[in-house]
């Protein structure tokens, strides 16, 4: 019985099936992820075990630029362009080895969390990658 199960699985399982599965809390378009949206999300804090940070499904994102970062280049910083031409920053910790999947103008579906990034006294929205699939 066990062998039949594994043989059947081998027939339909392929490389495109993800190893991990996540549930998105809501779909959102990149153009809707703004400082005002971030302010609304902050009202849900603090996040923790009983109140996990929301995960959003972004059905379309186009890569404008991608680079590795970190001392060992193990992370990615990706600039994404929304349909209105605005640029959004995505950080992907531990995904530096995937740089080739983030070529300019490639299109992706994303699962992300939305975070605040303050740098040089400027408050910005930053996306953190949970998972992605190239379209």
C-alpha cells in the first residue's frame, strides 16, 4: 500500500509544486500598498503567536531591478514596478541564490508582509517576501 502511494505521488508531483504552503490573509495590488495602508496595518499590532502578521497575495509584480545584499550576498533587494509605474522595495532574506529568477521585466506572483522602513529620517513601505512564483 505504501509503495503504491509513493508511486502515484511520483506520477503527479513535479518541480513546480512548492515545498511549503502558506495561506494569504487577503489579496492586494502593489499600487494599494501605501503609507496610509501601512498606518492601518499598524493598528493590528503587536504581532505575535496569537496575532500573526498578515500575509498578502500580490497577483502581479514586475521586476524593475534586483540585487543581492548582505556580507555573503545571501539576501535580495528587489525593486518592483506596479501598473502605475511606481516603485516598491521587496526584501527577500535568504533568497540571494535566486537572483537569476528576478531578471528585469520578469513578472511574479508574491506572498508578502508589509513593513515600515525608516532610513535617513524618511518613512517608507517595505515588502518582505514570504514566497513567490514567476508568471
